[in-house]
């Protein structure tokens, strides 16, 4: 039983994949947190850009 536990403790196969997965998860959480914090500002900015594009498109089609 000790040999199995020792082998398990020293086995590092798959550790890199797990580390990359943890880093990706942390980055995803950071992105969601940032977008949540700036949601109102982003909504206003994209709304303003959309309005500007629509007003210019109206001038082109006339």
C-alpha cells in the first residue's frame, strides 16, 4: 500500500494539462468579472456606436 501511495504522490503525468486548465479557468473568471463590472459602460458605448452607424447608413441610402 505504501508503494502505491508513493507512486501516486510522485506521478506528475497530466500535471501540465491541469495547470493550463486552471489558468484558463482563472482567466475566464477574470474576463467575466471585468465585463460584469463595466456592463453599463459597455452597453452605452456599443449603443452609441450602433446609433452612429445607423444614422450614417440612413444618409447613404437616401
